[in-house]
């Protein structure tokens, strides 16, 4: 999969991306918002195996800004829906409005692939992400109090969101799906 819009590209991860993804996923600063302040403790070999398992129902994509890796996105099929995730891992590329555009690109491609809904969850404390999701048309489905404990043993609350195809305006992006 490859999606291009202005200076942004989303492309399927390749085996050569495994060390980069492993570094991001093991970086507690990058992963703290997801409840992993110590990182996820994976290995390059495990990341390579995940990349090798990429198919139409399960993808890991690299976010590129001006041709340089800046983060990752993913999806997995859940019935008629795609469950997505996004992380802009390069701090120098955060707070520039890229998250909104990247989500628009990604969602446009997923609906073009035939998904009817996009679902995701986020930490209740992540109000910036919630603002972006709601701006794009996502509807809050539920709040799950004390849904899980982070690596510090602190209970976390999750917010579940859903976006239906009819409620989304696609971007005019270049797709290679």
C-alpha cells in the first residue's frame, strides 16, 4: 500500500524498516501515551515477523514527511471495519497538523479498499487525539473506565470511536492499494 498527498507518504513497512520500528516501539517516550512508558520490549526479529505477516487484513505502514520516516500507522480487519492506530514518532514532526492529514489519507484509502467503518480507541487523557478524531467525523461509541493497567500499574480509561463511510469526506490522494 502506498498513499501520497503533498509532502506526506504512507507506505507499507518493509523488512528493512524493522530496526526503525523496533527502536520506536521500545522507546518509552514514544510509547508512553499508549501505556508503555518503558517501551514494549520487542526485538527486530519479532518486528520482521510482523512485517512478513502483512496482508490485506493487517498492515503496518511507515509515515514519511518529505521522504524521511516520521512515524507509523497500522490497521487490522475487524469484520467490516478497519481498526487503526497512528504514532508520529519523530518529535520534530509533531504538532504540525500532520496527524489530521495522515488520518484523512489513511481513511480515504481504507474506505477505497471496501471497509465500511473505521474504529479506534485512545486513552481518555489524550484529549488532543480526541479532538482530531472528532474533527474528522468520528463518533464516540463508549468510554471504558479502568479498561487496563499501564506498565506502572495505573488504571487507564479508554475511549472507543467509530467513523462510518457515509460520514467522511475523502481526500484527493494518490493511491496504490
